[in-house]
C-alpha cells in the first residue's frame, strides 16, 4: 500500500537513516535562474570586487501570515523574541522542536500591522503552516511555493520577484537605480526605493560584507526591474549571478543553509509527520556524507551548534523552550569554517584520472554538496569524532576549498583536523553518487564567517559571533 504521509513512509521503511541516505532526489536545486551568466569564478569575484545581482525569485518559499494572531503564532513557534519587532523590520527566524532541535530557518519580514511573510526553505514553512492550522490561531496562511526544481520549459510564475544587490559598489548601483540618495538604514530594516518608476520594498542586507539591499516586488514587473538594475549597474561592474555560484557565497559569509529538519522521531511530533506528505521535502531529503549512525537523532542540531544561540530568548513561551533552558551553551558545539588543504583537494581531482581504482567522491565546483543535508565526520589528531562538516565548496576569492562545520568546544581556531570525504563502503544509492573511495582531508579550523570583510562589517548577531538579535 502506498504511504499517504511521512509517518507511514517512515514506518514502511523501517530505518529512517537508510531511507534518507538513499533518497533519489539528489542535491538541492536552485531552479529557473540560468546556471551561469559568464562563469562562476567571475560571478564569485563580483561580490568581493565590484557588485553582484542575486536572483532569489525561485528557490525559496514565501509564506504569508495575516491576522490578529499572526504575531502570537510567530512568538510561540520561534526561539526569537518579538518584543521589539515593529513593522518594516526583519528577523532571522528559527523554530525548534519540543526537544530543542532546529527545524530550519529563514527571514521573517514584518510587512504591516497584522501581516508577515516568511522566506526560506520548506521545513520551517511547513512547520509554521501546521502550527497555524493545528493550534487554532486566528491567522490566514498563504503559501507561495518555490518554483519546481525541473520546470522542463513550462511557464513559471511567483507572487514576488526577489533580488539582492551586493558588493563594494552596490550602493552606487542602488542610488543610480533610485535616481538619488538612499538612506543606509540599520541592518534588517525595511524601506522603499524607486525602481523603473515604481516604488518597491527593500531590506537592508549585506551578504558580501558590504552595504547592500534585498528588493522585492510583484512578479509581473520582473523583467523591467531586472533590466533597470543591470543597466544602472553596468558602469559599476555589476554582474548577474547564476544558480551555480549563488549558494557558494555562504562559504565566505558563514550561514549553514540546510540542517536536517529534526522532525523524524518523537511521539510529540507524530501528528506533524502524519500531516506532512509522503513525497514532500522531509520525505525525500537526501542525507549525505561520511558520518553514519543508526539513530536519526544523531543528525539533529540545536541552535548553538548552528551559530543561532544568540537568538534564543527566554522572555516568551515557545516550542522547545524547556529543553533549551536545560542546555549549557558553553558545552555545545560551535560553528566554524574549515579551510581544506589544497594538496589533499588536488588528490580528489587527480583520482578522476586514475584508471586502476575507483576515484574519490566527486568534489563539484563551486558547491561540492551531493545531498540536501550533508554530514561529513570531522576528526581530531586522535581520530576522535569532534564535529560535522555540513556545507562544502570552493571560493575563487579565497582560492580555497572551504566547508562550514560545527565542532566541539575544545576545538580551537587554528587547530588542524581531518574531514572524512566520501561515504563508506563505496557510497549509497543516491543518483549523485558513484562507486568511490574515502579520503582523509586535512583542514585548518578557521572563523565563521571566513571572509574578513564579513566578520568585521556584518551586523552583530546574524552570521557573526555577536550577541545582538
């Protein structure tokens, strides 16, 4: 009998870890946006040297929450405080399970007095939708789902287009588009500006460590908006960024995009798993990497392990509060960047030309992930497990292979560790995996963000080690 929901699928599989490790969905796809406009190296360099236009219109969910209890739903679902959350403000919103583990994260915009939109990947949007329905909140939920991963030439539309203008020349581009000065508001504050004769909403951002803006507006104005921005940016070296390079900016800026949603176990979440479909994100999520455990709980992460500890505020009741109150923050793993040894990475590529034995697991460029949620073992000098490498790739700006990781508190910046690259026993049945060998890759524990500009110039408390929320 075909499973009707996620719970039935898990029951039928008998082993959640094996189900997800052998998922046939492959790596996370950034749809619709062209793969490259020039080449991914040039597009990476643009956010560091000139300016870049990110097109975020298609790969994220927009979840609109409207009504008198929208803020109550948000407050009772996320670790973030909403005491200071006026209209025209945004937050990086993080919901947790009753056990205190992260489901996902995304950006929550306060659009109007009783209207919010959450933007990000599916897990947190699904949880918010379920909570709104099952909790009986007086709130209207509208889901503008992400575009299909493989549209095969069929028309694709969204409610909003969403762009970001980033880089050292970004503000010159922004002011030329606007036709005059634009106030540099504080981080994650919202305002308006003129684009192609229309007023559009803006969010003060800074993904490249420089002042920048995220802009959004109705999708029917996509073409004229994009054309206007590119024309204004021509003299400032503005480069459109393709889907291939887009996700790699996080290697420099320090955000871990795709933790495994911690919803696959626990009786308290059975109703949620029965609500989730048998073919949704959570059911097909591809778990990848060298770390293998029989227990799905070993893949769950709490806010401190992902660098979100500063967002946890106990000034309100929320799902997971009691569990998080029992945690000692200084004893938790911490987010770092791992700078991989160049010679070891070169061995991965050299193995492609070895005709005598299987190569090492392919390291794609600029993003090397071959599943939606990656967990590669990080070992210390005694070959003891001290953490997980969660997101890997290459930065043309740093000329390094990098990965974002969470490691034990005893691990210090500057320590040498080993990342085990590739899956055991020749690999799983994922379509992104061929028979391969594992390789122990040396890496140096480094700060997150790795980019010095991002570390020095980001608002404290977002991707930095700051304390403000």
